[in-house]
């Protein structure tokens, strides 16, 4: 119903903003991702919106990027994922990382978000994997080869007796520091740091 708002940013908080559009102030719920993209208050902004209508309330959600709004809409279409859970997901990790995790079937990444259990993570991936690729296209969602390498290396380290959480932290650091590492490289570097 309300596609976007264009107006003066009056108030800015990590979870919400107030936009003045020709004398009408709109209270808009936002994610931390959108908050990070906003600059200072009292500037003219344009924000994409999603209006949620319930029996007892009408809630407006705002997004700086159209792709984040589309991802939000896909997330709330999953049974058991409400607007607040979807907003928490978008606040916890970057929208692109969520899309890549869903597209590559990375249940652990989705489950790492506060409030998302194993069953919900599996349902999100099952319901949205094809839709993510259809809506955003292969070009926008990069299912990285390194993600498979990471999983293989993590599996190998677990087989060697290392705990998953510390091994995953070390591997994540290696993935950031090294450009396109092979499984063997990841394992060798991880063994030096564990």
C-alpha cells in the first residue's frame, strides 16, 4: 500500500526512525543494516517501506535498499517467521550473507542468528532457496565455492577431534585474510591456529 516515503529524517534510532513527509510524521521500524546506511538526522531521505496490517495494529517497516525489503518479504512468507524475527535476522547479519546462506543451504549460518532454531533455519532454507535465486538472480546471489571449502575444512577438523565453534572462528578468520583458499590451505592454517 505504501511503497516508499520521501521526506525529512526527524529522528534516528537503531530500531526506528521518524520521517516527516509534508507535515505528517511516519514512525518506521528499521533493521540495524538500514540504520548503518543512514547518515545524520535532519536530512532528506527516500526509504522503501512494507506496511504490515493486523487486526489491532498497522506497522511500517523501512529499508534503504529495495533488495533488503524483498528479502524481508520473502522471510515473513515462511511459516513461523514473523516481522520481528525477520528484522532481527536483517539486523544480525548482512542481507547479502543471509541470501548466500539460504542459496547455498548453510543451515549453521542461518541458525547462528539469535532466535532461529534448527527447524526454523531448515524451513527458511527449504522454502526460500529457489525463490532467492529467482527473485535476485544468480548474479546477485553469489553462492561461493569458498563456502563449500569452509564446510569441508570444518568437517575435516571435527573428524580430527577439534570442537566446531572454535574451529569455525579460526576458519572464518582465515577466509577473511586469505583470498580464495583451497580446503588444504584452510586446514593447514587452522591447525597452526588451534
